[in-house]
C-alpha cells in the first residue's frame, strides 16, 4: 500500500511539473508557481528527483525582486484559468519588481530557508546539495532582510502581512472581523476557481471583493511597503507566517555555519532570531485560550481565535516546554476527539467552523506535516504519530485532495476530500511522511 501511494504521489508531481522548471499546485485551479507550495513540493521531489527539486527552488528565487521580496505567485505562463492573474496584480508598478517575471505584489509564508535544510537532510549526495544551497542561500537571506527591514514596523521582531492571501490561510474565520471594518465596492469580475471546484468549498463573492480591494489600495500606492503599512485595512501579525520566518532563520544559521565564512550573516540572523522569539512569546500568546493567536495591527487588538496556525510555533521551537504542554492540551481538547482526524484548520467548537469550506475548518496536509515534526521535537511521540497516521489515512481513503473533512463519520455517506484533486503539496509531503 505504502509503495502504491508513493508511486501515485510521484506521478502527480511529475504530471504537475512544467517546462519552465516549476510545479503547479493543481491542474486548472492553480496554473502558476506559488511561493510556499514550491517549498513543500521541493521537499517531496528531493526524495527521487533532485534535479527537479533544485529547479523548483531556483526558478522561484529567479523571480525575486531587487529589494529581496519574493512574490506569492510567479506567472510563468499565460494561463487564463485563474483569477486574478498577472494583468490584475501588475507587479511592474513596484520600481524594484523583477523585470523578467510577472508576479503578484504580495508574498507568502517564508518557508524556503527550512526547505533548503530539509533538502540537505534528504539528499544522498550531501556535497552536491550543499553546493546548490551555497548558490541560493543569499537570496533567501535577502528575503529575510527584506522582511525585517520593511515589515517589522514596531521593531518588535514580528513582521506583518497585508493581505489574507499572504497568510496562505486565505478565508480563515480569523479575518471575519477585519472584513467588518471594510466596505469594498462590489467589483464585477469573472471567478475561475468556482469553475474547477464546488463553490460551497471556496470563498464567497463578497469575500473576493475584500481581497481585491486591498490589492487595489496597494496598487494605487505602487506596492510601496511604507504606504501599505500606513493604509492597508488589513495589517496583521500572523503566528504561522512569523513561525515560518523563525524556523527558516534557524535553518539559515545552521546552513551558513556549515558553509563557513559567513560570520556577519550568522550574527545578523541570530540577532533577528532572538528578538523575534521574544516578541512572539510576549505578544502572540493568549494565556486564557492556551494558544498563540493573530494580532490585528490596524485595529490594535489580538484576534482571539484558535486555528491550526495557533500550534505551528511548535514546528519552530518557539514555546518553552511548559507552554508547549498547554498548546498540546488545547489542541487535543478542541481538535483531537476520537471522532475526528487531526488537525482541523479552525476551532471545531466555534460557530465559525465549517468542515467543508477551505480554511474555515478542513484539514490541510502542510499544516499537519509541520505539526507532526513539531510535536515529535517536543517529545509528544504518540500524538505526533497520530497526526502522521491521520494524514496518511486521509489521503489513502479520500485521494490526494487539497483539503479534507476532519469528521470521520461523514465518510459513511460521502467522500471527505475537497478542493482541487491531485494536489502537489499533499503528494510531496506524503512522500516525506512515508519515508
Ligand atoms: C491564493 C496554491 C494556493 C495556496 C494557498 C491556498 C490557495 C490561492 C487561491 O492556493 O490560495 O493564493 O486562489 O485560493 O489557500 O495556501 O498556496 O495552492
């Protein structure tokens, strides 16, 4: 069974790999290269196709802007099966945008640092992989420098995101209260996602109006970071995003130390890291909820909801042992019942929970993958094993979907896989989990 699943996963990754040297997340639905997808995909590829794994990362980093920014989507081709595309985002408005690649003017969680480290762990030929890393690592360092120089506006070691698409958890109920502070125009546009996937599993038209409106504001200011920080109605410190940055800092420090001769960069990374971990624990932990939460910088208040992002700091070594124990208790109490697969993307006890809709409840394999390793590192062998086995069972029973229903019992009458099928990161991370 294991061999068959891995074989199928490889078939999916191979079919989604494109001539331009990158992998689409899913045929039709997502026809370009996405930043954090690319990272997870490269981990899976590293097990059996080192050439493609390297190409994946190199192609993404080739699209980096002169200020170190790495965009969330790189539009390598002219596909019109996705909205909003290159002509809407107009990255060229920013003076330092890539001249060669069209992209969005927003980013996604900074996973590339820890992905490079994973690739080194996986590679048989360590010398060859370290050589590759040496050729790419400064670009990732520059990306972290971009974040700390432009997005830590209060100098507290925490960077902001200015759009829900930057979070990667696009329509999470976390953002609902922010939408209430906005009243965007009713744009007319042609959605493409709902031609590929059941509309009930995707964000609503009104939610898209909000998403587009934030971009219109950023575009009117040529994607200038200072202006965005001043004007964007959406400005959030996201625990998942910041945990990814912290995890990648750790990876860059260790990789630079292996490479040698980079004492200045190591010192800088260590200083960012110290401040970030301190700021993270001081600001984003909610004692009463026993979980990390988002902070709404625009409206100056914590967003007090528990989601799978709340537990992602385990993957980055952020909580101390005592706090980690509280996090695990919260996770198991709310998300861990025997009738459920771990780990729903949003608090199943909340009235905002929706088990079928995208980031409002379904299980996502990339978050599970992080939780598996995080829990394992903190010594929760049994629970981490359950996260792993649940992830495998979901894919085995339902298929290589984009997201999954956490309720076990619904499978008596229907399938529990939702969104796009033959989804690349579900395939790539399964290869890692089954290794
Ligand atoms: C917008 C590609 C991306 C993922 C995100 C996921 C979804 C896009 C969309 O697909 O977002 O970026 O159009 O819905 O939420 O995490 O990177 O797989």
